[in-house]
């Protein structure tokens, strides 16, 4: 690596996120180039990206249109403050995003990440109720195994134990629904499961009765639990959440950081499920992950409450130095055009059944105890090796990397997330390498 001498060795200085630093730095996996479906390691080995980066490079790496847009923007205007000033692209992108959502989800607030989008949406929900004179609605309901990023809001409503237990008492007034997935009764479900939604309706109603609706601001869920390992809800579950929350004046926030922009074969999960949440968070594929960006889509009634409820001055005391950053916006406009011009959502809808069969062909491989899928997302559960949670799945990921593909594990689950423009050949290759890796690990 670098010939300069630093006080640390070259790899030590970077404290890597969500990475076992010690193990990684003994055996680093370093990429220096990416093109379309592949990464290239620093020793120039080609590795197929079976995880769309981190669920985000939905159009493939270095899409020429996105690259060109960033280059042009960087040379025209590198930065423009979003507080009290604007640039035309940000309004255009907000319109392009809003147009893809059903109903009155008409207003878009830009952030720099999914975590920030989640914290923004939670703050919008609480402040919205307060502005309407219902300031007692402060509680937030999340879900066990939910992942909503790493801000204090996100980990409070999130439900992944390791992301919470180190960080104190978190936000007060948060409760959690259970994960609507039971491998014992509905394991190996293809797509949405047939589990009984009435059970989960009763649970939500019980939590609402316990706290009283007048204290609850919002329910937040992922349309499917992505980071936990692709746990897919039963048929009718999302519609049930919409119906029950609406009945009690509780906002429904769907976290579409993964499902936004094509993963299910539709512009977003709201469209795919046919529901109209009050707030939707997104990030990642909004601009093909080429520049950090997140966003929240808000219903008209929420935006109007802030605008009309404020006599003068700032209506929402919130924002980021890099909200609507010109480079992120330029990449976003280009990416949104590509989604449309290349018919990406339809392609995903067409190829998803093939992917479903391919993922479920891993049933019966050693240590595989469950498989799930939705759109171009696949999840497997791998049996825990005695006393070493996560070890076997992590070794499978390492083997897959050695055999030529990036896949990902979270604890004892594996997840596969092909780039949305991949064809059958690439899907076959991801599955073949995953199978080989599973077989190679004891
Ligand atoms: C559903 C969901 N919400 C929020 C986030 C956090 O996004 P970021 O890592 O951009 O902060 C993620 C990241 O994977 C996610 O999957």
C-alpha cells in the first residue's frame, strides 16, 4: 500500500463500521475498482456483486449516466446550502420521487443516509401530532429484529439486540411488535407467507390498548425485515398495519431504505403492497448509492400541518448541511431516469420468480435450516455451530468471496441481493457460488 509512514500501520487507522476489525485486518478483502456487476480486488481478481453493494447499487456499478451527471455537477456547482437557498435539481428530484408513491405522499425531505431518514421521520411524526394539539402522542412502536439504521431514534425503534444493548437506555416510550415470521410453522415460505394475520392484528391492538392510542405517535416497520436476514411478512400484514394505525390516528412509517426503487419489482413497497403510509423513509438506491443520500416522503396532510400551523419563519427545525447536496441530487435525477428508461422495475418483476426458484434450490444443502425470498431479495438461515453464533455463516461469506462472489451474513443468516439489472446467468452464478461455499464449510 502507501509508501508513506504513518503512526498506525496502514489498516489500523480506519476503525471500520460493522466489521470485525481484528479479523479483517489480518485477512483484508480490498476492492479498488467496480464495474457493472463486478468488484475487482486490489490484486485484480473479479468478484461478482451478489449483494448490490449493500442493497444499494441497484443499477450496477458505475452506470455511465450516473457517473456523467456527477462529473457535470461537480464542475458546475459543487455545493449549495439547503437552508434558505436552493438549486433547481433538488425540486426536480423531489418531484420524481414523489411521483412514484401512491396517493398523497407528495413531499420529500432530503437527508444523507437511511439512518438520518429514519430519525427525520420519527421527529416529523412526533412534531406533527404536537402541531395538531395532540402533544401526548410521543410513543413509537417498532418491531423485534427491525433495522432502522444506527441513530438513537433508529436503534430505539429497531430490534436487533447487538445494535441496542451497548448504548444505554435509548429513547423512552418505545415498544415493539414481534417479527411476523415463524420458521417452525412457515419456514421455506415462497414470497409472503400464509401465517395468520389475525394473530399480529391482536398483538398490535393489545399494545395500543395498553398504552392508549392517545400516547402513540407512530408505528415503524420495514416492509420485509432486510438486515435481519430477509424475513417476509404474511399476506395481508402490511394492509392490516395500515388499517389499524389509521383507525387509531397513529402514523404508519414504512422504512423503504431497502425496498425503495425496485427491489420488489415496483417503484416501492407502498405501491407493491397497495398501501399509503403516512411517511416513507428511503436512501441507498435513490441515486444508485453513488453519493450518500436519504429521503423521507411525507403525506400532504403532514406537510400542510407544518406549513399552515406556523405563522412565520422556519416550520420544521431540522435539516443537514448536506441535505439535497448537488452531487447526490444529480446522481439521483440520473438514476431515476435510468430506472424508467431501462424498465428496471418490470425486469425485476419478470425475473423474481426465477430468482425465487434459484434461492429455494439451496434447500437441503448442509446446515441450511430455512429459506425466504421476496422480489430480488433472498435470505437463508444457517444452523449455529455449537457455542459460536454467526461463525459458520461468516465463513460461508468468506468462502463465497474466495470463490468469486460477494454475499452477506448477519449472525446466522445469509442474504442475497442481486443487482436489479442482472439476468439469469448472474443469478445462477450467485447461487452456484453460494452453494459451493455452503458445502465447503463444515
Ligand atoms: C431498512 C433500513 N433502514 C435504515 C438503514 C440505515 O441506512 P444507512 O446505513 O444509510 O444509515 C438501513 C441500512 O441498511 C436499512 O436497511
